[in-house]
C-alpha cells in the first residue's frame, strides 16, 4: 500500500501538530516532576519536624 504524496502545506500542518502534542506532553511531565519534588520536600520537612 502506497502512502499518498503530501503537499508542503499538509506536511507542515502535520509537523506543527506533532510538535504541539510533544510540547504539551513535556508540560505534563514537567508538572508531574515538580509535584513529586514538592511532595518530597514536604515529606522531608514533616519527618524533620517529628524527628523520624
């Protein structure tokens, strides 16, 4: 099965869409990483407070 030839505009649109999706995924992982770091810091403070 042969894939149809894409026009420059179609190719550009597909690439733009892929980059946007990639950027949004990076944002999600950044948010998750920041939340994890925040929870780790909070846990350390709590342990220090109660001297575990």
